[in-house]
């Protein structure tokens, strides 16, 4: 049995943040990773998917070169080269993670599947590790919905779809959330015939309704077939295609394609840990229950990141690790994960980004609000760049002008949102944004224009 000051299960953004901060303070930390260093984001999530998305954007840009007075040959997708570029980048980033761990003598890395054998004990590779403090940061994986016939076909997930040997001629996507939005446009731009089957009445249910409608319209213009309000009751496989049967609204429609991608959310990895052996309680979906200070139902065990559910974004997981580290290192300091501003972005083209309250949420919270919008079609830099789709929307407190929420669909939306994150974080008003000088001509100038639009 090996004794440590702290055991961290999972080397994603949440786990690595806690590991490096505590080890840097002199703690002896056991870091357990069942797959590759870096967790979902680096290996099978954010970084590889955005690498492929960038390749698709460049291909799309070349196709549209004529709009800019540039003569270019019709581009072709080299999927093998795209995959190689992705894998090389992932390997470099992952390698840096291993080096950072190796150079810290306070960190002991254990690679293998961990499982609790008691309240303070974890088994990995036949060894038993023990510590008074344990942090569970083991993340989540693609969820597999209970669809009749799914287990009998060779379907794809957000992980395996990036490892295909070649591009299919066509693909069916079950789901309409962030993953479905990004991958549908990625593959359409690489020349794949894409059909999206979304159970909800609209794409991206976490988005503002008008942004959801806008991105659906833009994706359809790129040739993506989108069916909302569906109920996939059965999937199957013929000799050369897979198919899905939609029985939503009493209809029975069949959709076929060469490949099927299931993009129906995420499920926690808590089941791999046998958390019940430590007295850690989970909800009906397997997500670990925590209080506002990340404490589980078991004394001395905390949980952070995607395994706790909620908004499963890398930056939120990183922030979980930051807050918990402060608590662990300072002892008596009160830490709370409540009332945080958790922004998010969807890396479609145009990009989508949001922070703070939506319009309906603000109404339900009892605020008297006004909505201010400004379209990129009237913004100078967007016009020059031929990137005029989308708009900025501000949800404003009508009483004092404070910004309650900000929502963007437009060029570089994931970058532009940060000015508005800061504005909400520090209690700024639309009048502050009006008085703030913005460089002309820039995309960020649209924020100033939105502030004046009311």
C-alpha cells in the first residue's frame, strides 16, 4: 500500500489543475489516468475536433475565393492528411503534459483503470493507493441512447468519427446539440452529404431561440438536411448503408447513409471507479452528487469536472480545479461553485457564444429587461471580410442598464464574447460600453454598436 497526501483520478483539465497546484505546494500526489494524459479535451475532444474544423474552414474559404477576387482551383479534401495533422498536434500537446508531470518529483503517475476498494483506498494495476484526500475528476464519455438495433450496427461517436479511415459519401447524425452542430458543418464542407435528426423542436436547445433559428438556416444553406421533432425508434444496417426510422408525430420516415454518428450527449465515467465502495453517491444518470464546495457524500472525497454533470466544458472543469485547489491548500477558506459566470462557444461558422442570462431566464427571474441587437451586416469590418451573417444580442436590465446576458452568432464570436464576460463580471452597463472607445474598423466595434442600439 502506497500512502499519498492526495490522489487525483483523471488527468483532464480539472484533475491536472489540482495536481499541479497541490504538488507545487509540496504535496505528494498520485495521479491516475486510464487512457492518455490530458483527458477528453486534448485527446478526443476540443483540440482534435477544432483542428479538423479549421481544415474544413480553409477548404470552404478556398471554394468562396471568387467572392474576394481570387482565382483558385476547386479544393479537394485529403482526409488522411487532416487526420495526420490532428494526430501530430495532439501528440505534441500530450507530450508536454507528460513532461510537466515527469519533471515534478511530487507527482507519481499511475496509468491504468482505477477502482475504489474502500473509503480511502484505490486500486490500480494491482497496487493499492491510499490518501486522506481524494479528488475524482474522471470525466465523461459519449452517451449511447437506448435505440432499438443500435447495438448491432457499427455506429460512430464523437470520438471514433475523427478516426475514420476515409470520408464517407453520406452520414446520418442523431442529435442536435453542440457536437452535432460542429460535426455536421465540418463534414458538409468536406463534401459529405449530411442529415441531422434532432429530437428537440430546434437545434441547440441551450441557445437563444433566434440564434438556434439562425444557425439552422445557415446550415441548411450549406446543404445540410435537418429534421427536428424526430423520434428515432429503430436503426439498422443494409449491405452498404445504415438507416434510421423516425416515428415522430405519428410518421414513419426512413433515412439512410453510409455512416451513422450518435451525438446524443455525454455519460459520466463514475461507473468505472466503483464509487459506491467509497460511499460516493450518484444521481440516476451516474453523475456524482456534490455540494457547492465540490464535496461528495463521502468524507475526504471531492469531485470536479464533467463527472459531476452540469455544463460540461473544459474551461468550467479547469475553474473547478482552481477553486478546489484554493480550498485544499488554504484549509479553512470557503469555496463555492455557485453563481459563476460560465460562458460557452460553439465552433460553427459563424461561431456562437453566450454568457449570463438568456432572455427567457431573465424574464423568469423577475427582471424588467430590454433586448438590444446589432447585425454584422451593418458592421464595417464584417462587410470587408464578407462575414456578415449573425448578430450580437444583449439582455439588459431596464432599470439600471446592467448587462445580464450576452449572446453572439457571428465572425469570431468565441473571441468577441470575452469583452462581454468581463463587462458582466465587473458589473458594467451598456452606457459603459457606449463610452468605451473601440478600434475602427474591427469586429469588436460591433459590441459598441450593440450598446448604442437601444
